[in-house]
């Protein structure tokens, strides 16, 4: 059971990639008042956690009801990530997320697709367990991953202050380049899966 917990925990850490998402969170919250940032981080992490938890139990039924395939979910998420990545590399006057009411990100793109992205949703779909014990192990692993998210993103502000704006800008553009490659790979993977179904 312990081995199952750690394997699930490591898998979810890899697919949600909290450390790689630090620049995205920093960019998204740049124009948000400092006193509001922690509350937004907690809210977005909670939304992502709840969505993944719901998807773990009801994801297959939800996709079937909407006549959506996991392939469509993967391709759609890749397109959104690609648009965000391009804005990270080539700064836009409206910022990474565009203009929003109150200048705060809400659900997109921090909760979805940064944390609860297509790969994470597909992963929790595969974690559907047959026994109650396995289900509880998977839920516990997801909860542990949620704690890691909070620890990483709540300390992101201090990391930003220590490194300075120039280093963070350079890091953001580098991560934008990596995110572009990840988005293209995700898109190509979705297209390959679609071609196989023809």
C-alpha cells in the first residue's frame, strides 16, 4: 500500500509539475495586490484539487455524457498551453493572461490547465480503482500533491524577491520556451492518437 501511495504521488507530481509552473503563477499574479496573492493561490490549488478528485471518480462518465474523447481534451489543452507559452516568450501589453476583471486570474490558466491539465486529468482517469483501499490510497496521494502545490506556490513570492525581476523575467521566458515544447509535444501526441483511431 505504501508503494502504491508513493508511486501515485510521484506520478501526479510529475504530471502537474508544480515547480515548472512557478513562472506561470508568478506572471499571472504579477499585477495582483500582494495581500491577495496567497488567497488566490489557495483558491486555485483548491479548485484544481477538487476537479482532479471529481475526475478520479466521475471522469469517464462525464466524457461519455458530453461525447468527448480524451484525445479532444488533450489537443484542446495543448492549444491553450501553446497560446500562454507564446505570451510568456513574447510579452504582450495585456500580460500573459490578457485583461481580466479585477486583474485576477480565475480558474484559467492556473487551476486549469496549469495544474489540472489534460495530462493530469488523463492520469487520474487511469487511477480508477476497484477496491475501497486503493481508492483511499489514490485520494491520499492527491491530497499530498495538493500540499506540495501550496508549499511551492506560497513561497514563490519570496523566491521572486530573492532572484530579482531580471532573473525572473529571463526564467519566465526560458520556461515559456520549455512550455512551448511541452505544448507542441502534447498536441502532436493528441494528433498521433487521433490518427490511430481513423
